[in-house]
């Protein structure tokens, strides 16, 4: 049940965070005015860390839910752990590559 709720909450949160990332990019280049924290948000590693985490796990748990809904997988618990381990591995590789 956790992946289902994770997808439901991370989807709208991702929309908001990606919007802030785009807006902060415009503020950092000086194309729009705004508070100083907005342009500083674009190079904030904590923000990027959280955004990367949400994107990877939202994608993997969404794929898991898609496979279950199509009836292609019967062992939901096993698929949860497989995608969680794959997500942690991809997140670790991405973290060391990007940060």
C-alpha cells in the first residue's frame, strides 16, 4: 500500500518542485526578477537531492503499479522489493554522478 500512496503524494509534489526548478532557472539567469532565495534555489543541492529521489521512486513505483494493473505480475510484494532495490541502486549511481 505504501507505493500507491507514495505515487499519489509524490506526483503533485513533483509538479510543484519541477515548477520551482524551472522558475529558479529563469531567476538565476536574470530573465525574471524575484527574491534572492529563488535564484539560490537553482543551485541548492538539497533541493536537487530531494527532486532526484522523488523522480526515481515515483517512476519505479508507477511502473510497478502499471505492471500490477495489467495483470502481468502476481507477486506484488516481490516486485516492491525488486523495484525498491533497483531504485536505491539507480539513486546511488545518480547521486555520485551528479553530486
